[in-house]
């Protein structure tokens, strides 16, 4: 089988491309490298530097499906520059869907996000939960989900949207595939930057939440577990249906649990600094992944927080040594 991976030079897209290659598929990665990295494209994948708006230049009927990761994804940036998110995430995906229709490529797996739910009223969060994104990033992803639903109904697209919670770790079969963001906004890589001496301490935003230790609780999923869900989604995709599945472990870890586990894994003190709550940060975000289990046959097998952080730490050390 041959697959077209947009945004395949990014963290998740590159790891999924590596899993596709390991399964014996042929892979073409399309990425404009605006946020991705050439080093994030796995060996064996054909690489095309370009925008999703121009996907029609390369997409043709020889492809069995598209896995779509190309998106702007910084929440803060989306608030001050929303037009960038509507133009790239929404209009760009519309162009991609048009290119797929023109090339008669009728299977799509879309990288969606838990940000579509906003501040949920109950946990664990199911796919039936109200969608009320609190920023343009989440709103743009939700708009694309609606777009895909109509494309499946009108044109027979076989589509699966996977709504991620907190992705972490690094690809175990290739420690050179891990989390590279500039600027970094994810908790585990920032904590590891403290361990590496690149930051003095980790800010803990809010210590008075209604949780066991007063800090926010989040659902962390290993990037390899996440990648495996995408391969299963390709098989589960059904013409005319848009299937939406949450991806998470169903268990939450607090900010302080993450920091303490990182101390144990790295052997570093990792000082922390208490800071004010950030607006819009829910106390608990934990996924229900029952639908993914039922429809995809997916079960995460790397749910141990220490193992997730150990893989991220191996990647962080490798990157630091390479500088």
C-alpha cells in the first residue's frame, strides 16, 4: 500500500510515517518545514517540500490513502493570529480534500485534538461530549472535523478523525524521532529542559486545583501507541462514514506527578516554581477511549509514565549531544 502523509516532518506525523514503513507500506511525506524538521522524516520515506494547499501537484491515484497532520498548533499563537489558523488548518484542508477528490483517493485519517472539547463538564471525556473550543486552534480543528463529515456524506470519503490528548515519548525503534518544537510548549519536554540545565526551573501553573495534589491532571499517551491507532484507522475507515475516536490512556497524571517521575528517571533535582493559574486550564482532562477500542481494536500498551518519560529523556539527551 502507498500512503501520502502531510506534515510528516513533525513529531506525530514522522512517527506515524515510521510505523507505516515498518509495516511494509510505501510513504510520501509532504511538509513545508515551517514547523517540521527534515530530520523528523524517517529513513525510507520519499520527501516532498511543499504546502498542503498544493498537494494536488503530487497526489494521484496511486495512493491508497492520506494521513493528514499538517497544521499550525500553537494555542497562544492562534489567539493573537487567528487568521493564520483559519487559512492553514481550514482552507488548507479544504484544498487537500479537493485534491483527494480529483485524484480519487478516498481514505483519510485526520489528526484532530482534544482541544475541540474546551473545558469539559465531566470526565472521562467521550466523543459525545459537547464541543466548545476555547481558542482558534481548537475551533479550526473542529471546523475541519465538520468539513470531513460533509465530505464523507456527499462524496463517499472513508474518514477517521483521531482526537489526541497529551502525546509524549519518542519512537522506540528510532530514538532520533521525538518531540521538536520551537518554542516548546509541552510539559514533559520543558521539564526535561530543566534537567538538561537549559531552564532554571519548571513553572507549575496553579497549585490549588480540586485534584489530589492541587495541580492539573492530564492524560498522557505514548507517541508509538498513538501511531499504531493511525494504522488501525486506515483499516477501519468505511466509505461514506466519518468515524471520530478519542485517543488516551484513560488515566491522568498531575503536573507534580510528571515532575517527580522525571526526577526519578533523569536523576536531576528539577526545581519547580509555583505560578498563577493560566486562564482556560481545566483541572482534569482524561479521555474515554472505549470507541477506539471497539471500532479500531486499539489498546495502548505503553501507558507507564516512567517509560514515556524515559523515552523522551533518551531523545532529549541525544538532541543535546548533537548540538
